[in-house]
């Protein structure tokens, strides 16, 4: 009898051991989930208090394993995670794309009109007008809708007179629509793109914003020769492509003026002119600085009235990460002297060339002198760029940060060649674009920030 009792006791310990192991495993898994989640949400102190970084890298790929709890069928969250189950936008995941000015003829790809290096730049960074029209159609077919960066937040005044930024939890789009932010960089029409098939300036004609373009024969034409008038015509056809009148943000430098008008002080004073500026002045003896300033203001007012917004890309197209604070202050003074009087004060800053003023995406600390300076100057929206990250926003108590992805011929061409371009272009509905590429394009492509 004693032996039997011993055997029975031995058998009964097994469930207890299994239960103990199960509890230990669950406990470790719970600890891991909580603490690994915490690592993705860092809290630091900004110029106005505690900052909560809520943005994480996303590529908008669907989670095909998600199912509805009751039916067992796949979730109706068909907007790739941007739209929550309750229909609101997750403002930490909104894709932000940027483009460069568009090409109108084959001179951009011809070494007889551009240097070999410049042809590579044109080929890699700049779409043609026809290609851009196809891109808009495809984005629309994929149910994207233009929103502004500021649509993602609530802005209120802090007790100290500053700005408080709160990510919106109630942003809703029409059913089935997904948000997208679009920026066009360098809407200045720099001298470096002259005689290569680009537009030369924006103008207001019969109440509409159009472009001036000089073709290969030297004939001046007015029409839809860059992104702004093309987008305007597109939204006239498809008004549901724009959320509450949203348009693009136009990111501007200042050293060659804005919108194709030579409004920088150097054109008036003659001081510090580059050779390209000297050549342009000699080719345009009837140039009137005051007239260009007046015309540029007319364009700026028309753009603002149409819903466009402006961003400071630095006066000199600087790399902010390697520029000293002193250099950035000098650059800012030039911006305030020659750009701000034309377009007005802006609160959005674009950090180009894959650069940022912080080593950690979206996190700006009180010890960051550059961030403090920009904030003191009234900037609260900061945009950088990356070839690897897509759909990523972060919010501090005094700022919004957005990671941009270049919508360029090079990146679109990579859709079936490499990640993350494949996932990104699939999410955007921009696959098999090579069939729409201009036949004059060369085979020379490179990643250029």
C-alpha cells in the first residue's frame, strides 16, 4: 500500500510542474511585450515639456492574418493600418511623399543640353509632366486623398504664449479613402535647370495658376508645365482627391528667388553673384527686381488662396545636420530678408538631403540648440526624408515631425528590384510604372537625395 501511494503521489506532481512552467512562460512573454513596447515609445523633455514619440516606421503592407472576432473573416481594415477600426486616421502612419519639378521635353536627357552628371540627376529625380499625370491617376485609383500635415494635429496656445501640438484622434476621411501628404521641392526654377525642358516660372493667368515654359525652338508657352497646374486640373476632375481643399506643400529655397522670379537681394545689389546669376542678368537686360518681387507676391497669394502651403527648405539648400548653428542663423536671416516678404511667415521646415537635426528620428530635446532656435523662430512642423522609411509621424508638445519618401523615377523604378521600394510602391499602387516612362529616358539611374 505504501508503494502504491508513493507512485500516485509521483504522478500527481506532473500537472503542477506543467502549470508552473506555463505560468513562467506567460510571465516572461508578458514582461517582454510590455518592456519591448516601452522601448518603442520614448519619453524625453522638449522645449515645452514632456514629448511622447508615437510614430514608428511603417510600410503600409496589409496584415493578411487579421480577422474579425465574430465572423472569423478577414478584417475590413482595408486601408493598411492607416485607418483604425473606428474609422479614424492613425496620424502616426500617414505617408508623406515629395517630388521635384517636372520635365516637359527630351532636353533633360540629352548631353547636348545638360552635362552627363545633370542628365543622371534629371533621369533619377524628375518625372515628366505625362508621368506625373499617371502617378496622380494611380494614387487616386488606390483611394488616396490629399491631406495637409497640419490636418494631423490640433494646435492650441500654451499658457506661456507658445504653441501646443496634440495629435488628432478624430480625423476621419470619406469611407474608403486613405490620407497622403504631398510636397514639391525646389519650386524656385533654379538656373541649373534652364534650357533643359523645365518650366521657367509660375504665373497667374485669368485667375488660374499656370507655368511659363520655353520649348526647344525658343517659343514661350503658358500652360500646365509643372505639378501645381496639373494638380489643379486633376482636382477639378476629381474633387474627392482633396480633403477640405488640401493641396501640396511647396518647399522653397531662396538663393535664386522663388517661383522663377529673381527676388533674392543679390539680383538687386549685384553682390555675391554666382556665374549663373551673372549670365542670366546679362541675358535679361530688361530685368526689373521690383517687378519680379511684385509678380512673385501675386503668385504666392494665388497659391495660398488655392490651398497650397509653403515650407522653408533653407535659403541655400543646406544640409542641416552638418551645418553649424551659426551657419543656419545666417541662412535664416537671408530667408527672412528675401523670401518671407514674398510668401509670408511659415511654420514648416524641410530638412533635405537625408538630413535632420537629431540623431533619433522624431525626437528633439531641450538640449538641441538647432531645434530650440527653429522653435524660437516660429517653426513647429519639421520634415526630413529617408529612402528606407515610409509612413512615419511623431509628435512633441511643441512640434510635429514627418518622414518623407521621395516619389522619384529612381525609387519607383525600384518597385520590383529591392526592398523597401517594393512594399512602398505596392502600397501606393504604383507598380509597373516603367510601361509609362518617357521613351527618351536614359538608362542612367542613381539614388540622389
